[in-house]
């Protein structure tokens, strides 16, 4: 029953004691009470790169969600231990694509399109999905390199299957000039391809998944804001729907959003469509700018928020005592295949 101040002091003490033996990366969506202790804050691409580069730390306490910790484990060496402070910190989007459904989908699509497809998966997916993608010659993407990777995929094959976020897939392909009529949605509940127009013209097949945080930003939010405050610029993450992205002024990854706001003019007015902890931090760090959330009911990512100060301290204490809790360990075969997909992305990033 420690107070917040006592817990913070304990975290500092253990961090100081472990020194370089410990590395704590934190995603930008983490709470202030956690991110204040992160050795590096970043978006999912930056954190994947940092995990790959860090050869020194024995322990990596990953302040983010489960798929990020899995990625860190796969990109680090066997002697490095990756720990997630709360095992319940999953991702509803990653959970929308399971491996059995994906294999079934691939078999059916192969029957329809033959060997003309390559799979891509957003890093917001389980290690099993990344391994599937690696096995079939595909790559992972993040929101900051999705365009590059979709272009790369089209150099390999005529068609791509994009998992698990239909919105990032649709927004990215549309930006690259693929019209909506050439995109289809794979419905994993019915095992059917949903499309309008001609099947032979389909070039992008989108998995029917989405982010439960970013789906809370709607065209109604955009319309309300435009009516009330037409000067305010709207900046959203590409996990928002195509309609919302089209209605906004700017769309881009977490890093893009942060850079845009940091570089914005004093006095400029912004509405941001992304996760609440990040929006709040941007508001706090930019008092000279007028920033609001695009959805007035700020949208938190409940699973990111599961990582809190008590869980962080509990994990660090377990490392100090030698009885480590919540280790994330991906098996060898999954790791090898996933790494093929991850490394294609890291080579292009
Ligand atoms: P990025 O960090 O790639 O922008 O992804 C956002 C996100 O939803 C992470 O879970
Ligand atoms: Fe998953 Fe969305 Fe939360 Fe990111 S913000 S961890 S995609 S549910």
C-alpha cells in the first residue's frame, strides 16, 4: 500500500540499480505516470527499431501492448528477457485476426486469385499472423511506413491481402491511387469477400478489422466541429475510417501527428483524432496552441491504460528479486518466420 510518491521513488531506485541492464521503451499512448519513466518514447515503428538495436539490456520492460512486446522479443536476442507489466494489455484490433481464420481466408482467396497475392500485416497483429505473412513472402507495416510497404508489395505481386486493419489498408491504398472499387473486404465471420464491381479488378483485399479507439472518431464529429469552428484544422490517425480521413485536413501516423503539432504556428487551432493520452500530452506540451480532441469525449485505449504505476513497479520488483513475472516469449519457429516479415519492413523503413 505505497503512496504514488513512494511507488515513484521505488521505480527510480530499481531503475538506478539496474542501470543499462534494463531498457524501458514506452508507446506514446501510455499514461503519464508510466511514460515519465520510459527510456525512450516512440510510435510502434520507432519502438521496433529500438528493440532491434538494443543489444545491451538484459531486461526489456515494454510499456505498451502485447503485440509490441512480442515484436520486441522476436527482434532481440535469446539472452534478453522481455516483460509486459500487465498481461491484460492486449489490442482489440490484433485480436480480430486469428491464425485459423487467416489460413482459411488465404486458401479461399488462392482459389479465386491463384498465386497473384502477397500478404501484408500491420504490426498491430499477433506473432502468429506475422509468421503467416513471413511464410508467404510478405512484410509487416506500421502507420508510418504503410505507403512504402504497399508500394513494395505491388512490385512483388498484383494483389495484396492487408491484415488486420481495414482502415489503414484502405486509406493507404487510396492515397496511392487505388480506387475504392478495386478494394474488397474479407469478412472473416462469413468467410466471404465483400465487393462491388468486378472481381478481376480487385487489387487490395482488406481484413475486416479495426481499432476500437479510432473508430470513435466520426464524420459527425468532423461536421460538428466544422460548423462550430471552421478555422480549426483536423488531424487524424489513418486507423480512422476512410470517410473521416477524407473529411479531415491531415492524416498520418502517431509520429506525423506529433511532428505536425510541434511544428505548428503559435495560436493555431487543432482538433486531433487519436488516442487520449497522446492528445492530452500534446495539449500540455503546447500551451501556445489551441488543441482539442476531435471527439469531445476523449477516447482512451483501455488496454494501453492497463499499464500503470503499480504494475510497472511490480514488474521491476520481480526483476530485482530474480523471480520474473510476465515474461513474453515467442517460440522459435514463429520468431524465425515473423522476423522475415519484420526485417523486410525494417530494411525499407
Ligand atoms: P503507431 O504507433 O504505428 O502510430 O500505431 C498506433 C497504434 O494504434 C498503436 O497501437
Ligand atoms: Fe490496439 Fe487501437 Fe489500442 Fe492501438 S489504440 S493498441 S490499435 S486498440
